[in-house]
C-alpha cells in the first residue's frame, strides 16, 4: 500500500518545539503520525523551527518553511496557499492544526477543531485578533473535507454553529502528553509538606480562575495553611484573577507557579489534595484527564467537555456557585488524599491512528 503523503501545517510551533495547548497537540501528533507506516509526514514550519522538525522527521526535505513573520502574515500565507508552493511536490492530505486551511489545492483538506471559542466567547479575543481570525476560521471549517474534533462536546458545538458540516466531522479524543506520562516525579519546593489544591491552566477569563481565588479565604478559614497552587503560563489575552488575588498571592495562600517541568507537574498531580477545573468553556480539558490518570480527587465545572472527560470520577458543579465549590473543596481536603482508580492511559499513537482512520472514512470517494 502506498503511504499517504501528509502535510501538517505547524507554523505555530516555536524553535524549541515546546508550548501549551495547540503547540503540544501539533508536536505530539507529528511524532505519532511519523511513526505510522501508512503515512509519509511532512510539515510546514517557520524557518526558526526547521532544525526541530528536521530532527523529528529525520529528513530536511520533508520540512517546508516559511519566514518567521508575525502571526497574521503567516496565517495569510497558509490561508492563501502561497506557503505551499514549493516545486512540484503534491500531497494527499493537508492537515490544519490551528484554525486555517489553504483555500485551494487538490489534496484532501483536514482541520483539527480544538474548540469554538471564537464564536462562543468572542470577547476573550482582542478586536484585531477577533477580526483577523474568526472569518478565516469559519471559511476553513466550511471548506474542509474532514473536521477532526478533540471531543464529542466540541463536535456537537461545531455542528450547532455550522450545521452544514454534519457528515464531515469526527471526534478523536486527545491523550495526555508523553513527557508527563513518562516523567519521574520531582518535588516542588514551594509545596513540599503543604496541603494544597491544584489548578492547571492560564488566567484567561474562560478558565474562571478568579472563582477559586476569591473563595480561597473561606477554605483557609477552616484549613489554615492550605495553599491554592496555580500552574500555567500567562494568559494570551485578558486575565481574570478575581477581586482578592493581590491579597491572597501576597499572603502566600495562593501560589502562582507559572510553568513547571513535566516531572514537577506530575508530582503536583500525585500530591494534590484535590485538582480543580473551574473552566467556563473547554474543547477537551487535559488537566481533568491528567488528574484522573494520576488518581487525584477531581472537581470540575459542568462544562460539557470536562464532564465528558472526567465522567463519574469527578464532582461537577456550576461555574458560578462559589458556595458549592467551597463545600466540595473542604470535603475533599478533610477526606485526605485517597487515590481514585486511575483511568487507562490513552496514547498519542492511538490518537494518530484514529485520526487517519477518520480522515479515510470521511473523505472516501
């Protein structure tokens, strides 16, 4: 059988090959697709990321590059298709991993849909980004031959907003990162010998971090010394840390730890009294599956993706009810760490195989 010639659009990946969210998805998917005998993978990357992808693929000829332009310019190149004009190379599949696909081309066009945040929470984006991103995203969705959604919740949201794509969508749930799954736990000094709850995510409004920070004084009133540990990068847009963040961070009850290594994050999951996912909207909800994988007690909002990922293993609460969250957090901390049965760990090899199968099925004929 001839291998599928597959081009992945990966210009969002920096030279280091590391990052959150979509960057992690792109790199993990590239590694897993490269391992499949039925796929010959190439990537479209920035010039600065060429060494990273050359090392990953083992062949510089399979790394098509664009200049390190600002994001809007790179997006325009990808959307126009001009970035793909390189000799006479043809691809069977062109895979957009972040919001856009080229307007033209004979290849089967595949788009990964991470969420519908642009339509459901447009004010989380600045005016310029909202203007430049939403229309190309919707146009790419409508022109895609196959739309691979990261959860059934995201698939339902996509089909609700763009009904004419029904029949061209599939849900392929994500996996936790390979590095986190295989890391040896490394203690975080700021949390060693402390009782703590863990939140993993940035401070953007949809993550709803302010809800937990503002109620934390009520937790500390009953559990003196309890710490709220927040792991994650700064928000890529507006931030929402709640009304009491200065007081709680200044007093040490809330620790904003920023980026941690996989080894340190694994230790946090393994030691946390409870993991909290208060988000107002998720496409998948990786922290929930990570918490379950390490047997941590888990409380999430009633967001459909978080409920889908965590199932009966978590407590699900409204994202605007601080009293319920306070009661549930205190109950978890009083009970002490009693590891829940961990879920079986899904691999990125499975994600890649299911993605290829979905593309073949949706584009048959």
